[in-house]
């Protein structure tokens, strides 16, 4: 491994991505040196956080020798190493989706988002851990160790982009990708104290085959994760665009990183709406989120009923079940024996008699919900809500069956605050807003109208500047256990779901 030629080498793994890109552009560091830094960091922290089980360092070094030359384009990364969530294929690299069914699969070609990043000068270091088929916001699977938040090593890193969140917080890489249907970018970002951005549908290329459906449907999206808002904007500049959508999403002329830079120096008061989305939160979590909202301007309480939160959650459940049935309903009995019960339950929900009619009714309901949300945005600039009911739970539990005095019928119940916002078809940014006494991070969701991604980054950067929280940490031993009620085995999860 090569030695760094700059004093910036000290603590380089925790430097902001945009700062490291500037060093690359000035040739004060080389891409090969950064690969060395990241490899050393992964090797030093992986046993603690279990974030990046698949690495491809030699592929990255080979790619560094043939970097693209078009350095003038927006979002160009100049050889910055990045991590890719193990839901997107990278040519020549193991591609498991966290499932025994694909334990030994190697991708023949890269996903569009990976090709786009590499064309913008990114170097892929490896693949980050996920729950099987991204089902559930807890990154455990039968192939690799469970991902943990470096802030509190008894705590889950969340999911399904949990490996990306843990890797960023531990300094394994400067940028990482994620995906989000029911909170898979925002929840791990909240549990790991980083930024996760569910962007507007249509903004980043879609990998799924077939038509996307209208904008006001329920969409899974690919999005950026980073340790701060500006870096999230930098990665979005590199990722934005691409095919697969039946509609267009507007982009700010200035670019996303520039929007964040502008927001970091802003001090204007905003019209802020705060909502609990009809959910019951841990008091300390809600208090931190309300305090964050107060920093942005006068706050108006928005009841969940005004946003159609209950209807949004019901529609989310019906449409997610439809998606799972369409995607995994073909599994044979032999294949089902290798798949976790949470996935099988979600498939069965989408195959029940009347499921198709429920999904069709849910699509109609979503249009009503989104009309309510649009009306609320006529009165406010940004909507704020807690990202999760509580901070990260015990990583040895598959999912909470009971939390904040509420019991849940299935593995999705505790994810309600993120699922509701997914149904709004709006961009939503998780921003760290504080820590509990035991060191676990708390995240807050900032939501803007469809296409308001640049605005959201600007507001997020303003709030981030005001909060002044630390970004990233050395993995920290747990100060104590985290009491969590929920299944710890597949058998317990199957029984909870009536399988």
C-alpha cells in the first residue's frame, strides 16, 4: 500500500467527501492512496460493525488506472472510493441481496446507477450488507453477520441500507448508495447518525423492468447516503438522471451540492410544520425532533389526519404486499425453505383473495392522501417528523414486536413513520438531530413537495449547521443492553406472522 503524500492523511477517513474530492482534484492525494485508506479502515472496523461483507479492492485499483477524463461535469468524483448497497449488481462482484438463493452469484454487468457513478469518476470498493431482499429495517441475513451502529454496538444499524449507514458512520468510505421503499435509506441513517435521502421518484434511474406507473404510485427509489448534507448533494449530483420512469422530476439549475452549500449559510426563518403522523414515539426521541424543528422557524402542528396518515399507512401495506407477491410469488417450495418467514408472509399477503382489489383501492386512496399533503404544503415550507419511533433497538432481535407501548402484528409495524412518508411521493431527508443518554443517535425526517429535492438539501444543510453534531465515530462498545421485545429466531418470527 502506498504512503500518503499529504498531511491530510491524518484522519482522512473521516474527512468530508467534498473535501477529499478537492484533494483529489488538486492531486494532493491519489485514488490509489484513498483505496488504501478505505481498505485499512474496513479491515480495522468490519469485525465490530459488519457493514461491508463483500469487497473488491483490486477491481477498484484496476478502475483507478482507467478513470474517465471528463472532469468538468457536475458531480465528478475524481477517483473517490464509494460503497454500493448489495441490491445493485457490480460487474464481476458477488451479488447476494442477502439471500441464500444467491449466495454464490456474481454479477455479469453493473446496474445503471453503478455505471453512472463510475462514469463520474467513482471507484467501487465493495458491497454493503442488507436484510434478505431488503425486507425489514434490520440488516441481518443468513450469509453475513448482522450490521451494527458504530455509535452503540449493541444497536442495529437498521435497514435495509444498514450496511451503508454503518460503513459511513465508521469511516469505511466517504459515500454510499441505498434504496428506499418503506424507510430503507432513512431508518439506517437515523440509527447510524448519518444522512439518508429518499429522493423524489423519477430523479435517479430506475432498475426495475416494465413501466413505473404514475408519479402518485408507491415507488421504491435509489438514493444517496453520506455523513453530511453537502456530501449527500455531491453524490446526488453524480447519481441523478437515468431511464426507467414514465414521468420526469425537475432538478435545480444550480445542482444539488450547490443547494446544500447555499443552505449552510442561510438564516431565513421558514414556515415549519411538525407532525407525529399519528404515531406514538419515545418521549426523548420526539423531544429532540421538536427541538430541531424549532431551530428553523415558527412551528405549526400538523395532525396526522390532515395528512391522511392512517390511510397512507394502509395503502402502503396493500401496495407493498402486491409488490412482494409479484416479485417473489414464483418461488418454489425448495426455494421458500431458504427464505426468511417475513418475506414469505409479505408474499402471502399479496396473494390473498381480494388482494388485487385492495391494491387497486389503495392506488385510488394514495391520490387522495397526496392531494391532502399538497394542500398542507401550501401553508408550510417543510414538514418535519421523527424518522423512527425510538432509537436503534437490540441488534440480536429481528424486529420489535412491541415498542413505545404499542404491539405490532407484523415485522413492518414499527416502521410506520417512514412508511407513511413513503406514500406521500415526496422527497424525504433523514438528518441526525441528537443523541440519547446512552449514545444512540436520533434522526428527524425533513419532507418537501415532489421535486423539491434541492430545497430539502438547502433546508437540511441549514439545520445541520445549526445543530453542529459530530459526523462519524470510532465503533463504541455498548454501555449496556437495549431492552427490546421481538423474535430472535426464524421460528419465532414465523409464529408471530401465523405461518
